[in-house]
C-alpha cells in the first residue's frame, strides 16, 4: 500500500520506522531532552532529527502534549507554541516526513499548513473539532484506542475481550471518519499499547495483532520502552532496549506497518535482518 502523506509517498509493503520527537518537559522517556534554559531549542531538535533520519527513520513523530499517566494539562496555545515551529523547521530544513502527535483541532490544521504529512491522534479524533479539522487537511490519520483518558487510563482497566473491544472501537471511529469525508485510504489504526491496558491486555493484543487486519487499515504500534517491559522484565526506562527490539520484531512479524520507536538505529538493524531473511526465503522458493 502506498500512503500519500502531503508531498511524500510512503510504501507500506515493508514495515516503516517512526522516530519519536517529544517536544515536552514531562514525557515518560525523553521529556525535556530538547529544552535549553527552559525553552525548546530548535538546534537540539534538528540535531536529533538529523540523527534519526540518518539512522533510518522514515517518519518523525512530533508531540507537544505528554499523554503519560499524571501528565500536566497543556493549553492549546502552549501546544501550538511547542509544535508548529518544530514542524516547520523539520519540513523546510530537513525535508522530513513529519507526523504530528496531537488531538487538538488548531494544531492539526496549522501543522498541515506547515507541511506535516500525517496526523497521529491518541484520542482518535474525539476531541472537539478534531474530526472536522482532520478531514479538511486531506492527510492520513492514525486512530488510536485508549480506554479512559491519560489521567485515569491505568486505573484498573477492564475488558471482556480486549482485541474484540479494541476492534469495535476502531471500527466505530473509522465509520465516523467516513461520515466526515475521510476515505479509508487515509486511515491508519493503533491498538494503543499501554493506554488503558494491563500487562496481560498488552500481551494479548500483540499476540492477536493479525486480527486487526480485518479492519482493512495499516497498523501502527508504539511499544518502545513502555511500562509493560518494566513489569515483564523489571527494567528501568533506560534499560529496555532489548525488550523494545523484541516487541518491534514481534509486531513486524504480526503485520505492523509502522513501528514507533525511540531507538531508530537498533530497530532499523532488526528490521533489516528480518527483511534479508524474508528475501532469502523468497529466492530459495522461486
């Protein structure tokens, strides 16, 4: 499948890497990484972005609002101030394919005007005005499942069948997008690992990820350094690279089209080895 992302064409016939650029002071892993004297440094952002692109990132995902449990509420203007200059710089100076991690209508609209290629919304366009704003942009949209909201999503999440309920929610949001004029060809889906899920829910979702293919949309996953690895392996955030790579490979094997990560170079190596094995098998059987 070829995804048209503003001026970029993204070939999803093989898994693509989305590198994370959180322009926040409080994201769980890289919060505050691009602050200098209390303000966002475009130089630091561009330096990290160039590094990720050189390491093999296909997409750069810019977020100005932390969605970790207990994160501070960010005003609309503050999110705009954080995100829009970064999007503009990444597009104009690096020519990057930029995804914007936002739920806010004005950020969606202004990011598109500055050249963003994808809208990545953890709230699946349910915030006021977001659905209409996304429809106007003509850009691909990633719809994510989250039980509850960031401040309460991990307060004893419950499901009768997590894959069925996640699928039903995503289908409802796909239908809402269709009604708003967003064609199926513009839609990506994300099961929302770690967003209102226990360790058991996350593992069940990953094990049964191919079942989401029935929705007919490419799957994006975000598993990098997540707390499920802390629970599973008893590792701190900075010690989760091996676990993150194992999850990335497992997701690719189960049909993920885009893998959202902090560690681009290592993930690229894993996917390159996988690709070489697949190509070798094809040659043997051809």
